[in-house]
C-alpha cells in the first residue's frame, strides 16, 4: 500500500507524516487490497481539514473530517475511512455469496 501525504496551506512535517502513517496502518490490516491512498491536509483560518482517497480494486473511497486541531481531524478521518472500508468489504462479501444459483431444468 502506497501512502501519499500532501499539505495545502500547511507544511507536512515528519511528525505529522508519521502520525498519519501510524493511524492508517490499521487500514492495511483490515483490507489487504488497497492499492494506494492519497491524504490531503488543509488549513483554512480556524478549520483544520483532513481528506483521504483510497483506491481499491474496482473503486475509490473518499472521506474527509474537519476539526479545530489537525491531529483530532486525522483521528476522526481514520475512524471514518475505517468504517467506510469495512462497509465496502461487507458489500463485496455479500454480493459474492448472494449470487443467484443456476436452476436445473
């Protein structure tokens, strides 16, 4: 899994990049088929925003979170994307198991 972290109106320091990598490593444990992740950290006046786009086989999953603190926004984003990814995984499993069976004639 490849992780790209970029900043918009904010400098991405090594500690910030390490925090993002630490928070998103659990995503690799829950779902092995993540191709790459692109995380954008943005500062707009008093709002700190974190966005991530995951590219998995067949689709892309996007989530964002806004808080007053960048680390809190990253925490919230990690929880959101984890829930979205688990939902995507459940849908894939449900579609695979509930396929209609051919009738014998």
